[in-house]
C-alpha cells in the first residue's frame, strides 16, 4: 500500500467519520484523523504541525485530539491539546496507541482508527462532557496530505 487513497476504502472512510460523529455526540471535545503518504520529519513533530494547520489548537476548551497516520512510514501519532493532556492519565495515549497498533498489525486500519476514536471519545466524555449548546468546532472529515 503506497497511496493515501488506498489506506481506506470509501466505505471504510465513511465508517471512520461516523465513529468520530458518534464519539463527539457525548463530548465537547473534537477528534480529527489526518492521513498522508510519508513525512521527512519526526512523526510527532509532523503531527503537531498538522494539528496547528487544521486549527485544532483553536478549540474553546483546548480539547482537540488528532490521530495522524503516515502510511508508507508505518507510523502514527495521537496528540491531544493541552486541555486534554492536563486531565487524562499519563499513559492514556500509549494505551490507546497500543489498541490501535494491534489492529494495524493485522491490516485492519479501519478498526484500528475506530478503536482509537472510541477510546479518545470515552475519555473526552469523562473530562469534557457534552454541554447544552455545544457546537461541532471542527470538521469530522478525514484530512489528507
């Protein structure tokens, strides 16, 4: 698999977007997925760059989560804004990443993403529950680079 377009089928993409929508129904947090072919940078540094490019650092409660995937590099990163990182357990992102990696290793990229989105949504719900009048601050669509 060498192309971003081959990483997920259209149907799988729709399932991932639906997982984001469902996860965000119970929280004011925002979840995004970004997929690109490769990066010449340290994956975490590139993920932070994308985080800012997508405006994820502009959410009111600083509660955005990005799942960044560099397909050809076989790398992915989960990064949360400071509002989240101040309240979730220290190993939270590691545990979520391990759950995703287990699915990725067997080629089940859709389920790996959905598992990561679901786990992030559960934590966001705990610390950033949905409030009356919350708006969806960021697109649920998968961005691609």
